C-alpha cells in the first residue's frame, strides 16, 4: 500500500507503475474520501484573494490548511476570509519556513513581494512541495534559471500565475491563429494602462508592531523601514520589485509570444522614464519596449500613471498577420480582416476580468488552479509550467536592463543570455543579504 504523498509524487513526475495504471476508482480508494490537495498560501495581500477564490472554486479537490504572512493585520484579515469563504479555519504563521515543515502540506502558492518569489519557490521544492508562483516567477534572469533547475532537481510541479494560459477563449483563438486564421502572424502589440498616484518621498519611521520587517526583507539587502514601501509600493523599488512591465506586462507579452510561437528574441530595446511625478518611484511610469525575431516582433506599451486606453481597453494584445488581425483580452476576442473591418467577435458571459488591477476573483485563475491541481493528481499537462512562464518573465527583465543602460541588447536565442555586453550580463544577477544566498 503506497502512501498518499507517494501516490501524488508518482503522478506529478509521470513515473510509471501502480499509481499511473490505477483507475479512477482505485485512485479514490487509495486516497480515501477526502481526495484533496492541501495548500499553504503565502503572502496574503492582494493577489492571494484570487488564490482563495480559486481554491474555493476547486474545493472538491483542494483544501487550505496553512496561511502565512509577516504582517499580523494582513494575516488576521485573510484568516477571517478563509473562515467566511471556506467555512473552516487554517493554521496561521508569520514564518513560511515553519509551514514548510508541515507534512500535510502538498503545495504552496506564492503571492509575496517579488524579491521573495524564487527563494520561496525553491524552498518549497526542497521541502517536497509543488509550487504555484505568481508572475514574475523571479526577480532577475539568473533566479529564473535557478528555479527551472530546482524544479528539475526536486521533481515537483511549478506553475506560474499566467492565468490567461488557462482562458478557454484565449486557448481557442490562439489555436485558430496557429492554424492560419490571419495568415502568417508576425506582430504582437500589447499594452497596459493605469492611473496610479504618486508614492511620495518616504520617511524612515519605526517599524509597525504588526510587521516583521526583518523577515519581510528576507533575501534582500537590509534597509531602514520607510513609510511608503509596504504593503504595495514595493513594486516600484528595485530591491524588491521589477516595475510595471513585470507587474502587468508579463501577461500580455506572454499572450503575444504564445500566439506568434516564439521564445527568446534576437534583440531587446526599451525607452521610457518617470514622467508623471517626482518621487521615490525607481522605475519608469511610461515605457515602450520591443522584442525582435527573424520576421516577427512583439512590442509592449506601459503607462502606469496615464489612463488613456488603447482600443478602448486598459490592457490587451493585438496579433497582426498577413491576412488580418485578432484583438485578444481577458473578456474575449475580435477578428479583423486585412482592411481593418471586424468580421467576428466573442465575449465571455461572466464577470468582467479586464480591469487594470486584477487582484480579486476571476474565472481564469479558477481554471489555472484547476489545471495545477489536475497536474498534481492525474499528471495533466500544465498550461504555464515554469520553463514556459520564465521565458516571458526573462524577456521583460532584460527589457528593464535595456532601459537602464539605454541601449539595445543582443541575445542568444537558445538561452536568453546577453551577448558581448558585460554590463548587461552583470545585471542578470542581484545582491543577497549575507546568509540568504539562493542555493539549489
């Protein structure tokens, strides 16, 4: 008789044997009536509520057993939401390392600040857990490579939170694009707009009693606590975040790459700046970036502080080809002929999901979690396995480097490494606080 964990592990890595050969009936007998994957959710502000909603939607096959956050206010608020939404309580802790010791946790979800994504995901893999990690999966290109290597070494599943990869209408229309719907697809134009306010100039103040600032910083070099970083504005500081292109551009650039059937580009260029406000924000608020291939191109336009829409949408992608174009967003798609006339439209009959900030409930995340759970339980192919998601993330991290250096980057298309550019190559890494170095 094999254990539940052995059975799940066998399925996850695709090993032949009793588990794979078992019928649905014998599978249920092995796992018992409570056939669920036990989840620990880590980082409970914002996007974690979409994780909660998705796990509620998949309650027949999942259970939230642990929740973790370094801020007790955020932790307590989320604990109340778990009780309300799921009808039971979860074990709470501020230190994810204690949770990793729990033998009943099968998988973790990571929705922390980005400087924690890869170190926490790797720690989960090392502890024998499957990992669902929000985009971007890493803080820098080198970490992305380490995460893929860790997945390979420890034999667990890693799904990145590119939830549009599980959108039925997106899957369907991209299949049609691949089949020739618009002829030869050669250009993907993506965008994101928002009306974010200034973050001001932070002041060094005492750390709030409810926050473990030491653990919040974790692998990042130590800095005094300022009043304009936690809980959200860390996105705009280079020690912790990666800017709007990784915060939101990852999604639509990934759709373009998927539609065009490309991986790493030949060149990366980026131009922009912080134009709207003068404050502590360390990235651009306006950026145009391009990725060129042989005969194909992807571009992304980001406007963090200027909400003028593109095609009357806050975000989306247009895939252009020799015989027409397809506009794709989270609410559907529109097909245009070569003359620019709309010839087909599909709209999702559900709650609108294309808002500028998607931190709440949406059907795509529900389906993305369903795919992840099925990957663990039955070996179903993941829609956004880490080796796929990491390519889009790395491209935009390289875009940040091109923006900082103000020159074009030339890449090895097999590895995504920068060619003949020592300054850019050095920026593929980051500094760690002593004792927190990432090792696999």
